[in-house]
């Protein structure tokens, strides 16, 4: 690298440090905090109207609202692989990640982060979980090796073995995992650090990584207690009951969307402004997974 390039690189690094040091002082970031707090208040009132309080009902409601465009400025939602995210301080990763949902285009890490923000607001014990969506149908022994390496190295093994994010929820001592990436929510129970789908016809088994890509330990998922068949059926029945209730109250959801549409616009405007600022400073984090 020639001297001129070194000088420019140092200038960029200094500018990046200054920008991140002023994370809480950035007007656009402050706007996100303010407007999302208003959204949470509105969401809480809405959930209370529907008598939604438990963890399983809240994650069901969250997934339903995402995929029906109720929390999107444009009134629709499309799953889309996003290769760049806002750079943020690690302790606030879930915040900015989750807000991508309001654009109406997001992928698993964004929907899972949004779900976490909702569950946190209701004081439900939960975490986002990094995993490997096993399309190769690896056997349980190989999946346990992936988990062991994650535990040893404090990070996922490599990007192509860390391609998905979903939610862990502890709901009144019932521990389970919910995937709201697609319109039909998938539920899993944990057993010895692996997640098994409630639906036995779906054979995918997911390794539960304790450490995320930042080396932060989310949870010791090997200690999650397996659910009985009866508990799985009970949770499934609750989801179906809630979905029917939501469909019957379609007008309330439409009213919620119209009431909050301007709020979504303000959130997207601030988010996009931050994205452009960070793009100029080469702070946008490129993703090859999730």
C-alpha cells in the first residue's frame, strides 16, 4: 500500500471511530429510538385489546403482522436476502436489525430480531438463535460436532454452517423455538442442543449455537428441557386458536396499520438515512449468510 493510500485508510478509520462513538448522539438513530418506542406502546395496547399475553401468542401475533404487511409501510411483506446491515454497537444489534421489517423486505435475522424486540417489551425470556438450516439432512452426530466447534471457538464454524436465525422462547417454563421467517410459523422443541420440528413429517434438525458471530454467548441451549408430545400439541392448538382470532378481527389489524403507517415511514426514513451515512464510511456489514 502506497503512502497516500495509508493516509486515506487512517482518515477513514478515524472517521468511522468518531461516527460509532457518537452512536447515541446521532439524530437519525435518536429518531429510531423515539419512533420505535411509540410503536411499542401502540403494539402493547393492540395486543391487550386482543388479549394476547403469553410468549406463544405474542410470537404468533408478531409473525402474523409481519407476513400480512401490518408492520410494513407499503402494506405488504416479501422475504428477501439482504446482503448489508447497519453497523451498530453490539449490545444494540437486535434493535437496528429488527427495524428492517418496517421496509416490507427482510430475511430471517431481521424477523427474528423484530420478534426479540417484541418479546423483550413484554418481559418474556427469549433470545435470537444462530443455526445451520440443514438442507443436506446431516445426522445428529455431525450436527453435534458443529455445536461442539461453536462452543470451543466461541463462534459459528464457517458462514455456510451458520445460515439461519430464529427465536428461543421460555413461556411459563415451556421452552421452545419459533421460526417466523415464512408465513407459516414453524415450532421446534430442544433436546441435547438440537432443535426438532413439532411436525414429525419435517425431518430437518437444527444445531443450536450458543455463541453468535460476535463471540457473545446467548444461552446454553443444551440445557433446554424437551417438551412432551402433549405440550407440543397444546402449543400447536394455541397457535391455531390465535390465528383464527386474528383472522376474525381483520378490521382491527387494518385500523392498526393505517394508524401507524406514518410512524413506519418515519422509521424507514431515518433507517435509510443512517444506511447512506454508513455506506459513505464503508461501515455497512456485508452478509453471506442468514
